C-alpha cells in the first residue's frame, strides 16, 4: 500500500463535520483538569500517512511543542483498496498491523487523554461491518507492547511499558489516543480546518494519486495545513543536489525529533469505531502470502537488534537469494512504512554494531535509500514516464501479454527467473540481485514495457517504496540515458548464486529431480537424463519462451541506436534535474560532451553536479559454461561508450565521494560517468574486475541500487 494508487473515487467520509469539536470545546467538554479554558486554544492535528511512529517524528514533535492540544489522526483511504490500489493483501495487512501498533503507542504515551465519541447513524462502513471492541492488551498478554530492554535504550521507539493500559475492552477502544478515519482525506481534514484546527503532516515523496491528493488537501485546507520535511530530503530548491551528500550525512548524525510531551499534554481522540479489522472485513482483505514479517514496532526493533548481532556476515549474504533471506537486515518494510526512521536505524547501528565492513556497507545503503527517495521528491513522474524522453514508450510496440504472463507467474523457462518470480508472488520478497535480474530479463530479453513489470513488483512487494521501486526499474531498464547498460544473464546467476539448485528447487519443485549441473539451461539436458529423472522439458517445465542470445543482441541493437541521442538529452538542465543524479549537473554535461554536445546556459555555475548511474562490467572469471559444441554463451554484458573520454582538464567535475568502504572514492553509480575524469583508487580498480562470486561485487558491480530492499 502506498501513494501509488489508482483513480480518485467518490466516497463518504468518517468522521463528519458534526463529529469534530473546535479545539476550545475539547478542553471544556473533555476530561482536562484545567479550570479555565482560554478562548484561543491552539489545536493541532498530526496526520499520519507513512511515518507511522511517535519517535523521531518532526511533525509530532513540533505539534507537541507549539500546540495546546494535539489530535493524532490516520485516515483509511478507500482509493488504496480493491482493484486500483496496487497493493497486495499482505502489504495491506502489514499496514493494518502498523496502525494498531501506532494506536497502542499513543495509548501508552505520557499524555492526558481526552476522548469524544463520534455519531454512528451516519457511519455506513460500521453499519456494514459492526464494530467489535478491541482491547489493548497488557504487556504481559502481548509481547508486542514490551518496551526496549535497558541495554537498548539508545533506540527510542516511543514505547513506555509502564504506561500500558489495563482497561476493559470498551474503555480501550475509546482511549486509543489515535483518531482513525475512513474516507476521502480531503473531506476529513477540511472539516478539521473548518473547525479551527491546524494540521501538520510529514512530507513524503508521492506520485500519481498521492500527489493529486496532497494538492487537493492543500487547496482545501490552505494555510491550516503544513507539510513538514523531516526525512532529510531537500525540497523546494531549484537544484536539490548541491552539497547533497554532505547534507544527508549531517542529517543522519543529527539529533532526532523527540516529542516533549508530559502528563499535562492534552491528547484528543475521536472514537469513530473504525479499526483495521473493520476495514479488513469491509474490503475482504485475505492475505495469502507466507513468511511475511509482522508490522509492529516491537517486531521492527527486534529485527534491528538481531541484525546488528550478525552484521559482520552481511557482505557475504546479500547476493545469493537463499542466503539473503536471513542474511540481510529485513528492515525494509519497517523503513518503508516508517515504523522506524532511517535516522533511528543509522544511529542505532553506528552505536550498537562493531566497526566492520558489514556496518559500513549497511549504513551506506541507508544513504542510498535517501538518494532514491530524493529522486521521487524531485520529479513525481518516475512512476509513469521515462526519465529520458528518448526512451518514452520504449518496448511499447513489443507488448506481448503471453510473455508478460510467463514472467509474472514464473513460466519463462529460465529457472532463476521463474524461482524468483514465484518467490515474489508467494512471499512478497526478493533480494536485490534477483530483483535486478528479473527487471533485466523483462525489459531487455522479453523486451516488454517497463511500467507493467514495475506495477507488478509494486503490487506484490511487502516493502515496495515508490521512490525506490520505480526509480530502480527505470535505472535497470536503461531509461536514464547512461552510456553503459547492464544485461543480466539468468544462466550465469544460477552458476554464481545457486550452483546446488537449493533456491531453484524450492520454488520450482518440478525441477527438483534434475541434476544441478543442468539447472542453468534445463532445455539442454540430454533426453536420456530427462527420461531417467522423469523431468521432461517442454512438458513438466517449459522451454525458454525466447532465445536469450538472439533477444539480447536485438536489444543491444535497438539500444545502440538511441544511446547517443539519450546522452545528449542529459545535457538539458530539465532532464538532468528530472534524473536527480546524486551530484548534480556537471557530469551529465560530461556524458553529453562525449558526443560533442553542450547545452549549458549562463547560469551553469549555479547548477548542481551530476553523474550517470552506470554499472561496471560483470566480469565472469569462471567461464565453466557447459554449452554444446559450436555455441558460445556470452556472460552478462555491459556496453560502454567508445567515444573519447573527458579528462579533468576538459571538464570541471567535482566527483562525489562514496561512503562506507568507498569513503573518499567515487560513489558506486558515479564511477563510470567520471572514470575517465578521475583516478580510481586501487580498491576501486580491483573491485571493478573481481569475479561475481565475491561479496565485493554486490557493492561495485551491483549497479546503483544498493540494497534498500534488505
């Protein structure tokens, strides 16, 4: 579930205007101990969307500091449900668990609760699915409410075990501290504004419906609504990437936004009767995915602490899918929905984990999480339009529903792809390398329109972040205009990351009897072996739906025809700004200069530095491919520009520096854009040519995405 929903719908909303008292009325009719109520009470609604926490929440901290009374609010928007929501039931369930957990955080906050009952006669949703009072369990009944142990005080999640209510079910339902609405957020928030409430919410990169909704809310509420930037991203700047890396590094290390509430802080709640369970019944939410994490703050902190204990093994566990399931952090769903902030995790890992390569790698990936969300903040069009106009509608003429379905349901005849796509549908998870491989096969080999696959990923991934999923799809598909592009070879991925077939046979059991040596290319299994194993390729498992080598060459031919023009487009400030390269604009100019193009204007000194998000070659130093005589199988290929390089003397480039193991060196997705303009360190030179089996390949050869997914 995300702001990447479908069409706007005409819906009725709860609470209605009559349910919402003015801020002054809340103090006169509530349970406040104040004997006198001023006439100009400042009431502030804190509208939660994705930042589903109370710790390190700038909007909440500001509301507590500035307002006389706060009203935390979450609105279930029907637009995100049913056919158009682009969210599987498992992700919706994860969100619902997070809302219940957030409600419990507010119920146990050290504040003075004031409740107001909404009317029920208007509530068609509740009439359809009668409310069953939800008891807030005690800490002894529900381990999800247990606070962090004394040894983990550095991770402040906002939980306070001593304040957990032991009230009756009816009392608990009305004293949650979180007002939960249902309907069009524009209607509900405008009602609050009309009643004299101000509204604060955390700014979040949005697109499609989410962008339209935010614009509508701002128009309806006017100055009463403020979007507060509290995620480290730069907004409302002509060029966001000026000194961006220094900015984000300082922000990650800066003090968290902690609400300074006390027992005298009035916290107002409207008891609407709307709960996650009511919504699930109304919209028939029946998740079927397995191995899905629990969407609670307790689960998030437990996962984080467990990962810190094994962070030393992180570098060697991120590429092979079987190892990555338990070897990566598992924090991405919690970061996506905001149960933990990037800054909370960054600071906790630096404080609690030993200094090691795993810690450096992981914290650098947190920076890349911000990097890709900055892209969506800079341009909302990532979800629907090619960043580079040259690639608009690329592959649209090749749309083949049969090939799309074969890819979606794991019937392509490429075992590593099929195992990955079945795992995605079954669990809502894939490690980064498998995601990138599946994107490459879909766009480069099957040559299908990228947006179809991106929406499929977004629907199924529990951790799908719009700012990461869609920017990754465009980057992997080659829609940026970089002069190099990587095509993944799924056969090579079998040899490198599942040589024994453990992953493949788990998800493609029809191949379990086939000897592992044939899993890279089952169609080449001798007929006698097929008969002996009782695995007939073409009957029990499909032949490859396309000729991989022929399709790869077709793609390169098509891509080559567009490459020069696409690189030239990056010289246009509009397109470079849209792409939101980490360093800014100058390196995009360097790419264009390779084609003798310079479209900079007189304001170039005010324009940000840029780089191209380009991969380094995936060199196969273990060419043990068992192919038939006379057939040559190419390794994964990266095509590079052969034009004259740009030297530092020819183009003034301030090369962005890397993080983690690459501190002081060009960032991974900067290197090829600037490799001709800057000397790489010995470490970089070594790592750009290592065998793909080594764990360092995940940092340098794994392209730009740096596993925010893990």
